[in-house]
C-alpha cells in the first residue's frame, strides 16, 4: 500500500493535495477520504477493512465482476511479449482479432472498429468520422450536430458540446459551435414507470423541427444514448428511437448511439440497439469493453461509412487523419479479448436478461419510501430520485457518504442514485443492496 495512505492516518493531509481528482469535491474528500484498496467479485474493501458491495460495477465498467484473473494474466502475457506497438502505418495481430470478435457481436453491418482509449475519445472520434464521411460524399456542408438535453457524452470538447447537463458545460463557454439539443424524455407524469414509458415518442419530432429550421442538408449526425445513463437512467419512450431513425433516414443524417454504459449486456442484449431493435450508423463503446481492467474505447461504424472514406481516397493516401498514440494498445486489446471470452463462456448477456426481473423488482420496491420521488429502470440499469429537501444535490451527497460507510457503493448524480450491479450478481447480492439502501436512506 502506498505510503501516502499511511501518512494520511498520521494527519499529513497536505500529502493528498497532489492529485486533483475528477468529478470530486476535492476539499471535502481530502478532509475525509473514502479510500478503496481491494476488489474481488461483487465487492470492494475500504482502507478500514470494511467490505463494500459494488452496486455500480465500478463506474459501469466491471460487468464481469472484480479481480478476474483471466484478464490480468492475459494483460501480463501481452506486456511481457510486447509492451507497445504503434498503429500509425503499423499494426499488431490482436487488434484485428478484437475487431473481428466485436463485429460478430455487434448488430447489422457495424463491421468496422476504430479504437481509442475512452468513451470521451470515442465520441470525438465519431464526430470526426461523421464530418469526414459527409465530406467524402460531397456534402461537406453538414457541420451541425444534434444531441439531447440531460445527455452525457464524455468530457472532451466535442462530447462536452453534445452533453446537455448544465454543470458539465457552464465553465467552458460556447465550446464547439453548431450543436443543438432535443428535449429530454423524462416526464413527471411517468414517475415509477418500469421499462419504456408509453408516452413521449413525439419528442423525437424535435429532430424534424431542426431539419425544418436549419435544413436537413446542414446536419451531420444525431447523437443519443439509447438509455440516458449518467443523468439518471432515462429510458426511451416506446417508438422514440424508431422515430429518430426514420427522420435521420429521410434527411441523410447519421444516427449515433452512445453505448458506453448500455453496451455489453447491460440491457439484457449485447447492445441496446438490439434491445430496442433500432439500427444506428455508429455505436460508441468503452467501460465494459475491457471490464475496466485497461483504458479502451471504440467506435463501430457501418460498412457504407467505412467504404465511402477508404474507397474514395487516392492510392497510398491516409483516409482519416485521426488517431491516438495508444489506439488499440496491445495490453488493452488483450484485456478486451479476455473479457469477451468471459462474457461468452459465462453467458453473461443471457444472465443479465434473466436477472433483470428480480433486480427491477427490488429497485422498484423503494417506491414506498417517502424520500424517493421516482424510480426508473431497464435491464440491469436503474435509478431512483430523492426529494432534495433543501439545496439540490446536498441530500444525494450525504447519501453517497453514508451508504459508503454502511458498505454500499453506487453512482450518484445530484439527488439521483444509479444502480448497475455486475452481471455476475446473485439474488442474495440484490437483497443486500436493497437492505443497505433502505437502512441508509432512512437515516438521511
């Protein structure tokens, strides 16, 4: 264990100042740190030695549970064989093997994978692919993008521009121009609806309004999370995604699904595109791609997009001037291949589909708590809202700290708690999750 943790125990608080932590109240954390020091299966262990049930799969990453030796050993073997190889004009076999495996798992003809290092990079990659694709087809005037309120698409400039969460945008000015936002799909009339709400499909007509206002020939792509995850699990109304697809088809607009959270079994199918039977033109992914063991993201692209760029370029020319030093890093590819092996061997997608009913039963049982004002969920992803009671977010932050002390970790966005347990969970883990939630929320 690093000395810094022991030093803190000796009140050497200044030793903690070096790390500027992401999406964290740094001053508050460093006054009372919540250190996690070990993980295995469904659990973390705190510095004090307390076992903490992980009800969020880390950060939606560890769908196969923690401490998978198969992944660690695959990464170790790869690093000992070859630690790094450039992908600019060179390659290594495992990235091609991984692309082939993913193409088999993905729906339709999403057969081409561009690798990066995170969901944020995947979004910015998809933005650039969309612009390059339209330019290659002689429609370079398509420079406008459509996203949605209450959307989260990462933290790079492109993703920040697409995102529709005020606090993620307000400090950064106009960021990328030419982005407009659909209305979000949550409605107070649909509180405590399990699965897809029956109302709200007409909200997709916002896209048609933008076509009418700006001209369809100016819009490159529409980016949506099939289920808006980090903002609080907003499940799409019935018919909503289908309408978006029809409007995109009518006006030559690309439809991009951000499946960084939804992908790899979370919805009870390989991807949410499968669950909702709507075919996008691109899918972005990350997180569970490597079970959180290595940083990696990817963009899956339909064959026609790939062909327009590669077949239309001059011989020996680079077709897309984009990429990252660590694109398709050998260790990340090894982790992803080992992760896909686990998903297949343990049939975790089918397991998620079976476990969804018991999971949602338990989460929706929280509706009887006076402090809970809404519950939503689909597959193995759910959220509940707390009555703020005072300053927005204060009650959620108090719940985060109290629940961690009580042995439960979940994802919080303001006063919304988000649950996404690993797909290896047993019903006993779900019982423990709800018991600790009830006890913790009763004390808030």
